[in-house]
């Protein structure tokens, strides 16, 4: 049995995560989501948002009229999502051990969230759980990073400066183990004071070849699964480089 972490590595960076990536992923990924999800599924269909984070993509699903359940292992991210979208259904759950009473016409997982599964067994558990909560003829749309994505701008810091916070982010990658790390260092201005508090966190991911991903989907009981190069779907180069989108059908 997999030992579940009581605390997510995103709990400590939930606030800065919500600010840094609030307006970045969705506009860039919108052409792919339109082709693979929105054009195939009319609202008010039920959609499961797997590893929904603070609800950046969930907001768009709700806006389009879908009935959405969002799950994430980070209680801090779910707290932000609930504050942002009080009428949506959010659950603190490990994606490897879904416990849901509903069945869904579609599931989605975005922003390479499934690369956070650090073993192939973990990834298989997610696929098996999603497969079980999908209705017949349902489908699962998700994106993952391939090795090219982790080697772009390797070790180079990107800096975001706001009035009350400064964030530095860089990626690290081990070619032998295929493990990646995103190091985040941020400074928050103390309220009413001209001083800053420093924070640091490391978020881990793992890279999987496309063949392993497709094999794991098949083993989980999915039928036909198609992989698409993100840039070919119209995703901008900044987000699309080294990223694939998968459409897996029950």
C-alpha cells in the first residue's frame, strides 16, 4: 500500500503559486483544451478536475457551465480555490486514492500535474482511479512534460516582482533518474514594515516517456489513447515546448 503524505509540498507555497501562475497556463493552453475537451463535451456535463490546485482551470470550467468537482492533495491550495470559487465542489484528496460518489463524463488534469507522481506505480494508480469514476464513453484529457521541457532554460532563474512579493523560480533535472525539481524562493514584505521575509520550497516531478504513459493508461483499462504535441494543437511555444496532451477514452 502506498503511504500517503499527510502534507503536500504545495501547502507552503499555495499563496505564491496562485499569484505567479494565475494568468499564465490557461491562456496558453486554451487552444488544446478547446479541441480536446470543450468542443467534445457540452455543458452541463460533469467534469472531474484532477490535481486542480488553486482552481485556475476550474474557474474556466465553471464559467462554461460544467458541473465540476476539483480534487487536490494540498489543503492550502484547496482553501484558496474554495475562497475564489465558493459555489464549486472542492475536495482534499490524493489523486492516487480517489473516493468519489459521483461518476463523470470527463476528467481533466492540467499544468503537468501528473508529473508530480514520482513512480510509475503512482501514475498507474491515478489512471486506474480516474478510469473507475468515468462513465461509459467518458474520456480523460491531461498534459505532461517530456524530457525536452525540463531541459529548456535549465538552472536559469526567472524573477517575478510585485509590490508585496518577489519570486525566483528555476528548474533542475537529473538525466539519469529523470527526476526534476522546481526551486522556488520568494520574499514577502512584512505588513506595515520595510522588511522582507524569505521562504524557500522545492517541488519534485518525474519525467515519463510517452510510451510508458500510454502503456499505463492501457493497463488501467482505458481504450484508445491519443497523444498530441502541444505546439501542434496551437499551444504557445513557451508552454508547449516538450509538452504533450493525452486524450484517453474509456
